[in-house]
C-alpha cells in the first residue's frame, strides 16, 4: 500500500497540473547525465552544513574517475549562521578565499560546485530559488547568484559557480564513478531523501528537455496530505506533535534518525504506563524530550554488545532495568529501525517500478547509491532495504552501493559532468553551424531561385538555366465540371499501374491494377517494352469490361522528357535501371501508339503525357480550385505551378496560363548554391553516380538526408563526441542510415530508449547522451531541408503574386512525397518558414491522393473539357 501511494504521489509531483498540490515535489535538478569517466580537472566544492562551511578541491584525472584526489579543508568548524543573507554568502566567499590562499591555488579558471542542503526550485543547473531556509530574504532569491556576487567581491574572478545540488544528487554521482552508472540515490540519515534519473519528457516542470533528468523527490514530505494516516501509530503522532513542524515531513518522521530515538522513547513511556517495563524506581526521565538518541538506539540493536549497551544507556538515565527490560528495549529498538528500513524500501520500490514502467522494460537492473547514518550504523538496515525492495519490485534488480563523501566528491563530479557537457555542446554547435541557415541565407536562396526561374523561362537563356522550367502544355486546372471515364497509365519504375477513373457529380471512383515489368524487358528493346505495356493495358480493359470503349488516356511517364505538346514528349534519357533500346530521342506517346497498332488494339486514345508533379497539382485541384502549385518532397523533389503564358518564352502564345514543370532538383547545378554546401553535402555528392547534378535535391530530398546525417555522425565519432569515440564499422557503410530513421527519431515524445533501439539495430551501442546527440543532428538536417524547400516555394508564390499584380495572393499547394507526409516536423517547419519569407501570400497545403494515377486522368479530363466546342 505504501509503495502504490508513493507512486501516486510521485506522478502528482511530476505533472504540471498537480505539481503545486503535491507533497512529493519531484523537483527537476537539470542534471541530465551521469559521469562517463572522461571528466578531469580541478573542481572546487563548497558545502553549507548545519554549523560550518566545508571547502575542498577535488582533482579528477579523466581515467574513468577511479581515483579522485580530494584536497579537503574544513572552514569555520563552528559558527552561528548569520541572520542576513549577505552576511551568510559573504562568509562563504571568505571561506573560499582563505581556502584558496592556504593551498596556493593557481589563477586559472576554477569551477565551483555548491552543495545547498535545503529545498530549492531549480530552473537550470546554475539557477535556483531557495526555500525553507531561515536566513531572511533568501527565500525566492537565486542563491547561486548571491554566492557568485559574494565571490566577486572577494576578487576571486577566476572562480565560477557552475552547478548547485543537494546531498542526495551528490551521493548518486559519487557512486557513478565506479564504472557502471548509478541512477538512483537514497539518503537515510538525520532526514531522508531520494533522487533518480527519470525520463525527461515525464518531468513536466522542466521546459523542453529530452533524454533523462535527475529528479530530486523530496520524499520526506510524503504523507503530509494524510495518505499515511492509517499506518501512523500513537507514538508517531506524539513525536509529530512535539516537533518544531507538526503535520509536516510525516515520512521523514517515520524514517529519519532525528526522530527514531523519540519514537522509541514514546513506546517505552506507554509500556511503563502499562506496567510492563521498569516496574521499580522512578521513570520520570522518559517524559523528557530527546533523552534517547538514535545513535544509542543503533548501538542497542547490535547483536553482540547490544544487551550490555542497553543496560548502560538505561542506567545512565537513572532507570533500574532488569534483564528482561533490556531484552524488550532491544526488541523495541529493532522494530522501530526495521520499520524505517521497510518504509524506505517501499519508497525505493516505487521509484524502481516507475523507472521500469517509464522505460517500457520487462526487467530493470540498476545501481542505487546509499548514504546516511542509519545505513552505516546498522548492518541489518541495508539487508532489510535490499530484501523488502526485492519483494515489492520483483521486476527490478537493485544493487546497493555505499556512497563515499557524496557531498564532496559527488558535488565535484556533478560540476565536472556539467563542464564536460557544456564543452561538448560547444563543439557540436560549431560542427553543425554551417547547416544552420539564417533568415538572410534563406532570402538569398529565394532570390537565386527566382533568378534561375526567369532564366529557365527565357527563350535565349533557357539552355543555360539550372532550373529547366519545362512547359507541360497543361493550360487549366479542374473546375468541377469534368465528367466521364478515363484511363490512366502510371510508369515510374519496374512496377506500373493501369487505372480507370470515373469522374461524376458525386466524386471520383477508381479501379486499378499493378503490373510488373521483368528486368529482361526493361533492359531489352523498346519494341518489347511498349508491347509489354500494351498487353497489360489490354488485360486490364478486358478485366474491367472496357474493350469496346475508346477512353481518353492520361500517361504519367516519370522519366526525363522534353515535352513538345500535351500528347508529345521526347525521352531525353532512361533512369531507375531502365535501358530499353531505341527509345531515347523518341516520342513516348508515339511508341505507345505504334505498340497498339502492332497489337491491333484500336481503342487507345492518349490525350496527355504527364509528369507526377503536375499530376499531384491536378489531383488536388479537383478538390480545391485554388490549387495551382504541385510539390513533391519524397525520395526526390520537384515543383510545378501555373505561369502566365506571356512569360513563357519557350512556347508561342500570350493568352492564358500554362503549368510549368520546374525540374527544380537541378537548381544549383551551375554553382549558384555552392556557398550553402557544407563539407558533408560535398561528401554525399562525390559518392553519387551523377556527382555535381541534382544539387538542390541533395539538400532536400529523402534519398540523401540519411547520408548527410551519417557523414555528420562519422565526424562526431572522429572528434570523440559520439559513441565515446569508438570506431563504428557499420557507420562506414553507405546508405545504412535511411531517411525513414530521421522521421522515427524525431517523433515528438519518442523516448530516447527507442532511439537507442534504432541505433542498436544498426549495431551502434549508444548511451542516452549519444541518442540525444543523434536526435539533434537529425533535427538540424531535416530543419535545413524544410527551410530550403520553403525558400524555393517562396520564390514561386511571390512570382505568381507579382505576375497577377496582387497585393495578397491566396493559393493552394498540392503536395506529395514520403518526406513531407511521414516526417513529424517537416511540413510544420516548411509552412512556418514560408509564412516568414512570403508574408503577402496565404498558402494552403493539401496532401495529394494518387497524383500519378488520379492526377493523370484529370489532366486527360481537363484536356477533353477544353477540346469541347
């Protein structure tokens, strides 16, 4: 029952909605990593204790931290805490100055870790508001800032306060220095507390953090809302009422060594009243508060000397104990301390079960750092803690690690880890900086795209433009009046489709079949290839009972073509593994018609040959008449839009509009984008079969983003920033990091354990920090792709707006492609940046359904509509 209530209280503390009412506060510490053994350097530690300040210097050697070298010095071994905050922090700063003078401190920068053993609300690792401290004016202030100011007043300009922590976190970090990470810590001393490495997305009080974060539970207050009332005894109630804070810290009062002697005293008093103990002599002393110390209780319960110690303690109080009295007192002491150990175990079991559930593990193995006089003072305490935890959380295996100087060495390690992460972060940012584009960069790309578009449209300049701006002879988009049955043929690879599309007043209905083209046919003669395609069309018409009808056909042909008319397209080159002879330089529609004649099939009426980008625009145009742009961002990328005929220099005629197939994947092939290419982009480009071509597509499209990420990861490994610098042979393999991994890794709320699983599938042994870094790289690469795509699209919509002489353009983009549809953030980033770059255009995005099938049929439908008298 205690475990399940603790779990409930922990969840309440983690949730933003219920945190304010929670007794188990679950405070974020902003410590997001445990040591990896590479931390090194001199660290200064200042610990504010009950009656003194302890100052020490710890040297970490970066050798796995097996041998931290503390140079310890205690300042002001007894002092009354000053009443004014400035006096307190000035005193601490003076202690630091005297300490440094005593050890001939070098003048190089000295990072300082500050152990502040009071309840705090942290907002960063080095920003914290003090609470629950008796010095006036400290509550609500940033104690790190107070200390840093006091240190500056002492002219210690080389001392920087880097991290603040409490003793529990220090305990966890000290125990992490032995090779295996320690992810939980437990203090059972005067008071009690715990901390653990939680999944950061569950720590709702910390803003925008992924990975893991150490949470300080502050579990001493567990039960302050009455949840423990059914296990509180009358003795516990007496101890609480006599304390300085009745009704508060109820769990601590059951467990902390400050209170166990008092619980035992109240039990003895009750038994005396029942005439079960000390029947002879005066027992008035037992009514005096704090006459029995917890240290004495711990000595009484030790097996060998316990009875003799019980007699000495009781006689020192003026009692006259019999042998049986001593035996009973020893039993009572054991029960009280064992209960404390079992309650701690229930709390620890709640933490372990929470960790196991939140990480979606069947079994959790974890190290638990333990400190405090109860743990050290009674050997059975650890045994009870271990066995009861095992009973209450059987799915977890906890190894208890005794802590050594958690507040000293632990604080030094927290500080060193913070410094290591900050240095790594700077290096990573430096490496990724060329991929991060400013607003000015994107405006420059937009202007370059606009310039290349103009060149591509011009009759004289067309041949030298990197953006080809090919006329499609599609002169209109659907207006909703299209009716009838149409065939569509979609040829873009070794699988191709034949469709029948029925356009009626109540919508569009389709039937289709996929056919395979054998390799022998794709690499044989053109005649054999088009004969095979024709046989498939006839098979489909037969199955659909369409042999007697002559239906208009739209032909999606996704290979590079020069279009000379709506139904005339000359193949420029084969791609995608096709090499059928006798086709390059020929009109593909004519090749299809000749195959129909050979097969004596007269019911073939090809009215349009279509590119898949145009099909995407037309497919969406049926649902939204404002759709005048098509965009594909998938394996490759392309765009098309409705241009004014007067601007299309490569086609005669001034009236109306024509859809222009931009073929924008080649933007930059003339060197105009070289400034934006990073070393990683150049590495990817050099390894492709057509280096120097399709430069824009290599920055944006799905085929290349995974490769860019792979090259960045290799650079990070080389700089010892990833996978601890260990060689990763698998990462040397080209195309091993597929773009679909980017989409998965960037899903909102995806726990880093799932990122680790993806990386483990690639035989990459990643820590949580590695996973976080891989996620950061993926986000940088995909953000750049989306923003560049927005810059290109901004050039298109702004040109359309100016063409039409509008102050404000409202237009819809029909969009398709796996990167746009499957990536969790791509569309969001694209649309946001487009709004920024083209503020005078209101752009709506409509996802296309089957642009190459339905879209081709609609091109045919619009052509038939326009051909009618």
